[in-house]
């Protein structure tokens, strides 16, 4: 039986533009903020005319407030980008299974719009944290101050080399893994990035968790729109990103 998630009416406290077509919203609701964890997502209603909600990962939590970042891709997120302080948002959540934190040093990796949820992971870590975040170019870089405040080291990679290292996040990741001593890697971003990170972590024997970004409709596992291929005991099957994820052990999901 599919459970009905909690619904909250949350007040918009602040909205900021992080990069071209990328915004971050700070909203307030004591109960939702207390329940939200790293790797989970919110299902946000974007105007009365749109039946389907938009799934957006939790970026960070501050007391009774929480933040979520999103890229404008359609009418729903366009509506959300125009919200103003004082406006009420109808939000279901928090939904999904988040990251599990072991003791010891970890690496958090984010690519593009997959970067914001990794800030929440970095803030929630038990021990030392190293962040590796990747963007198309320097104009797309976001949340650097947030990562610098909670991480022991922060590495930035850009596709065009306009800031940080040139190329994908796997370049600085290889150097870190070669140094050893990490108990886990946690990542969110495009499938190609997650696949490459998974291969490297397997090569160096470091446990890896990946957060998948998929289109969703219901957000609670009923509609199967977000089904993904997974492997259990050597047998391939299907799982629901919204209900069984969005965070999976990298060896159990087919990327």
C-alpha cells in the first residue's frame, strides 16, 4: 500500500538567483525543516493550474527554515522562479531515502544542478568532508561559500577550464582516491558523471552512494514514471527512484 506523505504549507522567506536560470528558495516550516534530511527531496506544487508537482532536493536546513535550488526547465519551475517572500508554497515531503553516513572521511561530489543536495550531505557528515563540484563554466558556479564553511577541502572542476581544474569531476576524484583513507563517496549529478564515479570507486574499493535525478509524477511510488534498473543478488529488476531512492548504493543501480 502506498502511504500518503505529509503536506505542509511553507512560507517563502527569500529567493535568490544563483546562476543563469538557477534559483534557490529559502522557506520556513518548523515541522518540515525538522524532518528533512540529506538526499531526500520535496514535492512542490507550482501554481494551482498545474496538477503535477516538481521534485526538488533539499539543499540545506537552518532551524525552522530549509533551502532548495532548482533550474528553470518548464512552466512549473518558471512559476516557482517568480515566487516572492511571504508567498505560501504547498509542499509534500520530505520524500525518499537519503544518504547513510559512515564514520571517517567522505567525499561528496556534485555536478551541475546536482551540486545543491550535496551541500546538505556535507553539512550532515560525521567526520571530515572533501567536496568535488563540477560545472560547465565559471558563470555556473554556485554555493562555494557554503561548501567552504563546512568542508575541509573543496575542489572545483569546469568543463571549459575557466575556473578550477579543466575537465570532469573525475579528474580531482582520481587524485583523492589514490591518496586513500576515505570511507565513502556520495554523488549527485548527470548519469554519465555518476557512472564514471561508480567505476572509479569500484576500482579503488571505496563504497559509493549515488542520488538519481529522474522525472517524477506522483513522488510516492504509485505511478512508476521514475522506474530505474537495479540489481539485487545478481538479478536485474526495476526500482522506483522516488520510493526506493533517490539514493542507492552504486553497485545496485544500472547507470
